[in-house]
C-alpha cells in the first residue's frame, strides 16, 4: 500500500490523479467551509478556480437555488452573497442551495483533483469520519493521495499537519506502507506540533485572517469532529 502527499497542486499534470483515491485539504478555509455548508443542508457545492468562472457557472444554473460565495485575500468577493467563512454557512443561508464557491487556494486544488476516484474533502472538522472513509479507500485501492491546497502556491503548515495526522490515523494495522517524501515530512510535522490549535493558530493563514478580523474562523476550524459528513467531489459537484 502507498500514500502520497502533495503540499500544493503545483506540478500536477492532467491525468496524474485519474482513478486514484484523493483527499483534498484546505483547512483555512475552503474544505472547512465546504464541510460546514453540506452539514447544514446545502444541496451541493460547485468549486470554481476563479471568481469569473464562478459567475459564469452560476449563470447557467437556476437563479433561485444558487448562492455565489468566495474570497480574495481572505475577504468576501464584491457582489457575492457569502464569503469563505464556515461561520457564514448556516442552515438559513445555505439550506437547499447550490453554492458556487471560488477561493484563492482551496477551489483551485479541488479543480486540480478532477479525475480522482473518489475525491474526498477533509479537515479537522470532519476528521474522524474522514479517516474512516480514507482508510476504506486505501484498503480497497491500495493507494491514497492527500492533496494540500497550500497558501499562495507555497506550503501551508495547517494542511501539512492535517495530512500527517490523517496518515497516522489510516495506517494503523497496515503492515507495509510506502510513503513519498512529502508524506514522511507530514508525519514528522505531527511529532513537532502537538495539537490542531497549535498548528492552525501558528500559521501564516491564521495571521492573515486575524488581520482581516476573521480570527474566529481559525478557532472554528481548529475544533475537530464537529461533523460526520465526508464530502465527495465528482462531475464538478461536491455533495
């Protein structure tokens, strides 16, 4: 069995993930937001690589049931109904709706994961349920890819830490497991950082969010196992 980690989508070519089980992680904040929205009754989330693509995708859908959401530099995109805060994804705001979401790092990573089978969305917020599902994928397929969104095309500690925790959770009882170098580094990170809170609150993303008066999003994202939903991405929709 084998687990590969990619700390950013950079370097992935079309077809690299085809048919492989993939977990996409963008803890601060897209994957946490997606999980929260679906847990609170959203019908589906459609990830867009850019704000312009989000507007175009939304224009092709029934207007009454669609909500545009997204951020640039942590702040809600002008003209969009919602930003990228999981705290905005209340049942009142998203229940029964299709959310077209565009973010700086997370949604491009999801778009890059197209072709994976399955493509799961993970974060501390659904960690226990995610680990169980990812372990089943590993046992069935014999391999698993953890794709971190990163931050501004660079390594993000909160995503790498989550990847390391996930590997530790799914490898229990596995006698022989091959890991790429990034997977080994992710595990080493979990030995250096004790908790979700430490990993998230010490990150560059957390500092940027605090500057935007969104520090509460970091605290929200750092609490594990809020939800049992494990979103799955296929045919350009997360359900």
